[in-house]
């Protein structure tokens, strides 16, 4: 193994009743002893940890060094599982934290209290690049040659981008047939990912990729991989940085496979443990109404983390019932079109340690919020807009006050899914027809292109109509 971090970092089962730990150089998808998920854990006492978060500002003047430029490895002291020479970066994490007046008006927030963390600026256009920096580093430590993932699109785009940029691994991709937004598929193909369209949905692809990885010893790049989640912690560090180290009251994140929300929870647990912040923000995870497993498990079934002894039998029977009903995920927000989130248990932990919340929003609400966000000059894909749609509900129910300091994570770029955007503005998206039947108004900012004759006169006439 290349790294000598092996005695300072290790893998640890999140089930405290099991408590098994494994070396950093081992590759597991789950705890071999009990089947629960694994964390990357650290001997913080024996590591050099900065005394204050403002320490990281010292990296800004060293931006010419790739590991200081990286929005992940800039915070390397907080994910110290690999030596600097082993760390992989393709320039991820150069993101923006910005205000958005239309989103503030839409949600009822004070404009100066609402921030959007724009992860669409990553090299492959989604937050997944943060995680891939971590996972590719671990893959390098263990000498992996082939990497695989199941994906609703962005994981595959990111994995293929890292594979082609580093030349380190052959990327193998499994997607649900017809389920992937074209922007994302085009990236996977262009970056050279070997792409298999499974006749099934994401949940099927996720199940198969785990079997294939075990069978062939292929390195798994999904968010089951705890090293990926280490990279994603840095999204939270950058929000704190953007707020000049003020801790927000709320972080709002879309929930799909629940890797992001899990890693955010871990980031804050650690920062509190290290004394770098004095309280964690509350995390709100937003499901799409058509893929609402977490919402149902937390809000209807009242399942809670319970110190890692959450009701595992109940979860099992929940999924059995879902199978019996033939229930599958359906939402226009394809990045969160997932009914069997692999990180469910870690998300329950994140909700517990941050006094978090879960809610769901309809596709209609998501698309309206997306259009509103874009009116503030930030383009995101549908799943990302679930955050702002969710915040609107949190303010309406007075869970969030207009004075609270809130950051919504815009997880992916607008151009990932242009069909959804053009469909919305043309008023002919698939869900719209259905909604029209229920008499739902065309809403916020529908902005269809206007057909016009090829003549100056006709154009001038059309312009006048527009102004009127
Ligand atoms: C992957 C993804 C999500 C879902 O994140 P999870 O970590 O799977 O919950 C949301 N939005 C976008 C754009 C994504 O790519
Ligand atoms: Zn275990």
C-alpha cells in the first residue's frame, strides 16, 4: 500500500453493537461482520488538526498547487486517509455560494439569509466530483484497475470524467434503461465509460452492480463507498467558508441514494467533535413525491436512528411490501428517482445528530422552483430545485423562519437535463398534461419560445405584443 496513513485512519462499522473495524487498505461495500454500512474513521488525537476553520484560508494563496486548488483536498486535514502524493484531483469543488433574490421571494425568506451552493460548477457538472476525488484516491491506494457504478446519470458522468482525466481506471457503468437524462448519458459516452443499459430501473442497476463488483473484484464507485462520502463532506466546509465560518441554521439537500445527506451529517458530527464549530446546522432532506422512501420511513413509520439500533426488521418489511405492491420510483427529477436508498441508515444518523427533517415535494413544485432559481441567474437540474421547493414548505409551516440562515445545495447543472427545462417552459412536459387534467394552473415563469414569420414586420409586431 502506498499510504502510511494506515494506523491513523481505518474503516468502522456504524452499528455500535457490532463496532468492527477494518484497515484502510481493505475494500468492502458493507461490514463483513454484520452487513451495516462502514465509515472512514480517524485517530484524531494523533493527527494534526487545525485549531480553527479559518486556518483553511491559508490555502487560498497557494492555489497554484493542485491540492490547494481542489475544493476537496484544500480541506485535506479533515479527511486524512491518504498521503498528499496519493490524492487524486481533477480540479473539483470550485463552486459558488450565492444569494438568489427570486428564490428568497418564492420561499418567503429574507434575501440576505438565503444562499444557494452551486455544485453545477464542478468539472462534470455535479457535486459527485467531490466524492470521486475521495473514491479515486482510495482506488489508487488499493491498486484497482476497473471501477463500476450504477447511476441515474451524474455518478457515471463523474466517474468517467475522473477515469479519463487520470487514465487510472477502466470505467464500467450500469444505468436503468431509458431512465437517464441525455446530458448525463452524453457525458458518460464522451468520456469513454463502458455503458450498460439494464432492462430495469436504478434500483435494479444498483443491485446488479454490487453483485458484479463482488464477482469480478471490480472497485465500486457508488456512495456505498465510504471514501466517496469523505470527499462530499467538503461541500459543507465550503458553505461554512462562503459564510466566513458562520454556521447556518439549515442545510437543505435533495435525497436520492442519501449519500450526500449522510456525508453532510458526518462532516458536522466531526466538526463538533473536533471543537471547530459549536453546533451543527439542521439538515433537511427533500424527497420527490414519486420516490419518497425516506419520507415515508421517517414521517409515517416514525423510524429513527436510535443509537444505531433502528428497527431493521421494519425496514426489511417496508421493502418487501414495496415489492409486493410493485412500487417503483417515478419522478421527473431523475437524480433522485430512487426507492431503495443504499445509505438509509447513515441518513437516519444524520437526521438524528442534526435534529434534521425530511419532506417531499411534487414534480410540479420542483419545476416551478427550478424556474425561479434560474431567474436568479443560477441554472440547476430538477433534483437540485427540490431544495428550494422544500424550503418554501418549511417556511410556510413556520419550521424555518425568514431570518434563519439557510443554504440549499444545488447539486447539478442546468444543462444536465434540457428536456425537463424546455418541456416546462413549453408547457408540455409529461407531468404537465396530467396536472392540467386536475385543473392545476400553469405557474410561475413559463417562458415558451414564440414562433414568428421570417419578416421584419412580423417580428416588430411580435415584439410589440411582448411589450404589451
Ligand atoms: C446524485 C444526485 C442527487 C442525489 O444525491 P444522493 O447522495 O444520492 O442522495 C441529487 N441531485 C443530483 C444532481 C445528483 O446528481
Ligand atoms: Zn458491523
